[in-house]
DNA sequence: GTCTATACCAGGATAGAC
DNA sequence: GTCTATCCTGGTATAGAC
């Protein structure tokens, strides 16, 4: 992420704004350039393509999410740890809410822009779902894992409502996701601290 | 919806396929025309614009969903009726799964194409959420209603997995949505048959 | 009523001057 | 680091053949 006072940073900020307002494809590079106060061709000096610009917006979130999934897979799948991972996921969405709410709106554009890292991204969500579903899952477990991930998306819908207190959103969405997973039925193996310091540091 | 053997119907079918595969904006009219075996300009005879083509794909689902929300608002908000409405929502998604899975993928394009009916559509999801949240809702109730609607989206993700039995999907998704709403806490007023014949007919 | 040929314009991308 | 000029693709539009 670039500082807001560099040209690169200003382009990124304007792009997020316009992409979110109008969608990726309805936003022309000319429009972005005009608002920044440069020409279309100048954009190309800073970003090699429109897709690259979109990717630059998304990538910080993708990196955080990667760290989260990596961390999850190193944790034993206890109820406390599942809660912990879901909570970190919600936090990541809120932290990058400019990028994530745009992603939700423009899935197709994001998928295209992600091309170089698309397999990574798919694998990432697959790994998260697998971890949530648990070992040797029944079809119902898989569906519940999918539903839990969908619930996380409500974070953004809720955070978009102005008068909604943010910690209320975090609490209720977390509870909902946990409920969908039927966490009470997950076996609790050896006691293990959920707030593993190593994990807390990585994401 | 047109029969699959009319040119109009064949255009629609090819469009759904390509839009779903590649996204709306990455699919050119030339590509569609080629696969149907006509020219780009011929498309123009059958559909006045690319947007109109997209709209023709979405509209049947939108109509069903409108009927569902209309019906819901005429029902007392009992646990049984909430289950009933959610179930009908899942059915509608599965029935129009070609359109709905494309909508999920291409929210931005759909929003643009919907322009003439966008306010309707927004109002529709708002009304559904309001009905689910119940009268005089706390912030937490609103968030849970949002999360429940998100859960319905898992229907499509799950239905996309080939070996997933469809009635398992319906059952588990419904349970998850109901759980998110904490339906057990909804007061049960006068007993009322959930399978109201009038409602069953409208959607 | 169905289709083709053809033109027009907006927008993404590139080359090369300053 | 920014500009002007130019190219190409794709959505849109119309005139007219069958």
C-alpha cells in the first residue's frame, strides 16, 4: 500500500472509490485520470494495466487471508481455535473493508484480475472450508462450512450500515458463524491456548 | 422464457453459458453470435442491447422472488412461516440456478443491467430483511437477518458440487438459516397453517 | 420477420517526445 | 513523470437484402 500523497497512492484511492461506486467495468481509466488530475496515458506509467490496478487494491487482503489460513492449519481444530480463526477472518474483512466490499460487488472483475493468483485464491478458500468442515466430513458438514463462510460476508453488509456499532457486528456475525458450524458438537481434544502468540503475530 | 429451439431461446441459453463461464463483460456479442451461428447484428434484432439480454436471463428469478416477498408480508411472522418462506427462497434459487449463480458471480453487471428495476430489487431485499428481522428489531436482529440471507447464498455454492444431493442441500441450508435467526426465540402467536394454499400458488 | 454489411464511437493499450 | 498521437476491440446503430 502506497502513501496517500504519492501519485501512485492517489490513483489507488480514487480507483477504489470509483470502482465501489460504479463497478469496475463501468469505470474508465480516463475518469480515474481526470479525477487525479493526470492523463490516461500517465496512469500506465504507474500501473501496467487496469487489472494490475485492481490487483493492487485486493492484494493486501489476499495476503492477510493467506496468513490466516496458513495459521489455521497449524492449529488443532478445537472449538476455541475455530472461534479464533473466524474472528480473525472478520477482522481481516473489516480492516480491508474498502477492498472487500468492492470484491463482493465485482466478483467477476476480481476473478479476472486475479488471474495470476487465481489458483492460489481458490485453493485458499477451499483450504479454509476443509479446515472448518473437519476431518472426514459428511456432506452436511461441507454445506455447513460453506454456509459459515457465507455468514462472514454479512460482516460487510452490516458494516455498510452507518449507525451499526462495529463490535456488535463482530460479535453477532461470529456467533452466527459458530452456530452454523454446530461448534458444540466438535470434540475438544487436548487443551490448547487459542491465542497462540505465533499465530496472533502472523495475521 | 423462450423455448430452446427458437433463435431467441438459443441466444439466451448460449449467453447464460458464456456469462457464467467468463463473466458478462468478458463475453462479446460476437462470441455469442458465433456460437449460435448468426451474426452480431442479428442478435440486435432479437435483443435491443446486451443489457436487455442479461435482463431477460434474470427477470424470471426476480419475478419469483417478488412473489415470495409479497406473500411473506401477508403471513404472520411465526417460526413455521419463516421456515416456509426461507424454504421457498431456497427453491427459487435452485429453480433458477443458471441465472442466480451468474448473478452471484457478476453482481456489478447485474446491478447495471437491472437499472430499470434496480429500485424494485433493492427494496425487495430490504423488505425480506425487514420481515426476517421482525418488528422493532435490535441491531443484533438486523445483523442476524442479513446473515440468514447470506446463508441462502450457500445453496448455490453447494449445488455447484456435483456429488451433493439436492435435498440434503435444501435441508442443511434451511437449518443453518433458521439457526442464525434464533427462530426458537420468536413468539408463536395464533396457530396458522404454514402451507397457506394461496401462498403456495404464487411462488 | 429474419438476417447481412457497414459505419460509428468509447475505452484500453502502446510508442515516442518532452 | 507526464504528455500527444495512434491503434484495436467491442457495443451500438442503421440501411437494405431475402
